[in-house]
């Protein structure tokens, strides 16, 4: 008789793996289940092994990111909202830098290849609103501009959350996004104000996610 899988066990293992990454603990088959109340067999039952767990964890990263982007409160200013979505994207990376790395580890396929599309869809929707509001030119390709906006957010997130730059480098998001959006047709002064308001939603990362070099820079 086949036993029914318990979703709670699957969630437990994913949460535990994410926590171990966050606290810089080595994630192996045995360390993952140690003290969890489940056996190593559970990893095979729910993920078919560690490779499957990494695929599921990568998927989970996009699921959590999508939920955070969906929770961003939209305003009457679509350009502000675009910047706020970018700020939320970066904040998510700063909160869980190791999970962020796993999300973009192309060595493991996603369980659902369309998971990353949800992130882009949020940006495309805000871009289309900006076009409808005459903030961007009618000739602007919403998908292309949304992708460029994502590129800026991803670049800053990668360089700060998992790379060499200090947290202060995130301030570059304002001039970069302002240049992108004014190039798409927005009025410079109005655009700058909108971007500053949206980028101001950027959350301060928890202490454990700040790199040693960033801590040294803050202490100076």
C-alpha cells in the first residue's frame, strides 16, 4: 500500500535547507535531516535525492519572490511602482542571499520552467500601466523595458547580496532606473521623484545577510 505524502514534511525539508544556507551550514543528506524527526529516506521520497531537493529549493525561491512582489501595494504612479518592485526584488535577495544564489543556479532545472516568468510578469504589468498613463512612449516594448529594469535590479542584488559591493551601492538604483525610464519617454524631474519614492521601499537587510566587507565599510 502506497503511503500518502505529507506536504508538511516536504515544506519542513525545504525550510530547513533554506535555513541552513542562510546560516552557512553545509547541506548534505545527513545534516539536512539531523534533528528534524524524519529519516534520510524522506529526501528520496519527496525529492528523489539531493538533486531533486535543489531543484525544489530553486523553485521555492521563485515562489517566495513572486509572493513578495505580489504583496507590493500598487499606487496611482506606475513608475513609482516599477521602482518599488525592483526594490522588493533586491530586498528579497538581501534577506536570503544563499537562497538567491540557488534560484539562479542553472545546474538544476526548475520544477516549473515558467516560475521565473511570474517575476517578469509583475514588471511587464507595471510597465504597461505606465504606457497607458503616458509616462512612457507608445512605441516602447513593455517586455523589453521590464527585462531591462529586472537586469538593473538583478545586477545590484548580485553585486551586493552575493558579491563584492557594500550595501551603499544600492543607491545607484535611483540614477540607473531614472535613466532607463526617461529614455523610455518619462519627464526627468517627475521620473526621478517617482523612482526615489519607489526605491525608498528598499528594506534594510538583517545583520546575518550583510557581508564582512560591508560591515567594515559601515564601521568606518
